[in-house]
C-alpha cells in the first residue's frame, strides 16, 4: 500500500465487494482497483463495462488480461494500471481453467 500511495492518491478504500469496486471504477468514482482471486465470472461483464467506459483492464503482471488467471488490475488510464503493475508483486493463483 505504501508504494501505491506514491501515485498521490487521495485515499485507499476496501469496500468488500469486487463488483461494487469495479462499478465505481467504470463510473469514474474510483481511479483504480486490483485483486487476486477473482474468478472469470466476476470479471467478464465488468471488463466489458470498464473498457466501454474508456478504462483499462490488464493482468497484474502488466500484460493483457487473462480472464482465467484470477488476477486483475483495472484503472481509468493505462498509465495508472501500469504504475500499479510495477508496484505490486504478482501472486500465482490457481487458474479457473485448471482441474
């Protein structure tokens, strides 16, 4: 969190609902969101909505989003998403398409 505050954030919030957090991002009420452990059904519709609103959705490694990876960074701008990707440590997570 300390490294992310370098982005000169006005605040950091954990609201307890990934769906609500992603909707806040799409509406412009939040600037960025990252999470490990979200499943493809948590991300699919939100990804479309965020991208249609002009936002960026990527993998926590900084690469393209892989819906099956269970990890995501969503942000209002690509620059913000890449900043977060550089500051956090990616956690290997079990993929949704693994048995």
